């Protein structure tokens, strides 16, 4: 249900063609809401049919006909209503948490490399978010910048959580492996 709201938000920030919008999703919006180009184009059509956006034909270029999408008053109203609507937080649903739970039952063999791989992915994402923060958020002079920075800070906080948790999980797995090895080395007695 939130993809149309992500699109309305992006178009209110800057009217765009479908391709420009898809590129903006790829560059920034994907950090908190991902969508394929096909999903974006399908949703643009639905939003236009609903009367929330309109497509303005641009002069034809060598690349062909281009439409620029803009939000209509009904779309702005719908988005404003959605912003204030109640919704419960989503529960965490992460495959690594399920794998750790399964490892508690079947054993930890083979899980450490995957924990390390996930840790590296989250470290890279954290570094990318911190680079974006340093590059784009030195100035909080507008309310809009302050709110956008809060979205980025949420991403940073989540990546910090995952890097800390994965580091702790790797340590626990190692300690369990070391304890198991020590037990196996003890003479039968």
C-alpha cells in the first residue's frame, strides 16, 4: 500500500518522468522503500487513473515522447491523509534471525561464514549512509532537510544495530565452537 505514497512524495518533491522517477528510487528512495521500474510504471498508471497525478506530454526528443508526472490536489490530499493515518509497526522478519533460531536446534555448523557475509553487507551500507549524511546533511536550515535527515538517521541506526548484533552473534558462535572443540578433546573418562 505504501508504494503509491512513496511515488506521490517523490513527485511532490520534484515532478518527473517515469524514468527519472525510477532513477530517483534507485539513487535514494530505495534505502527505505524499494520498487522495480515495472512496479513504478504500473503504479504511475494507477495513480493517473485514480486522479491523483497527471501526465504532461513534453516536446518530442530523439529519445521519443516523454511524460512528466505531477501530483494533483486530490493526490496531495490523499498523501496528507495517509501521513496522519494510524498504522502499527511491522514486526521484524529477517532470515538471519530465523537461521540463528534454527542453529539453536540443529547446530551452528556453517553459519559463521554467512554471519560474516551479512556483517560485511551491513558495514558497507552503514558506510554509504554515513557518506550520504556527511555529503548531504551538513545543513539543517529547513524543516524539509531536518525531516529527510531523520529518515537517514533511522537507516543509520538500523545498520548500527545489525553490525553490533552480527558482531555479537559471531562472537557467540565462536565461543560455542571453542567450547565444543574443548569437550571433544577431553579424554573419555
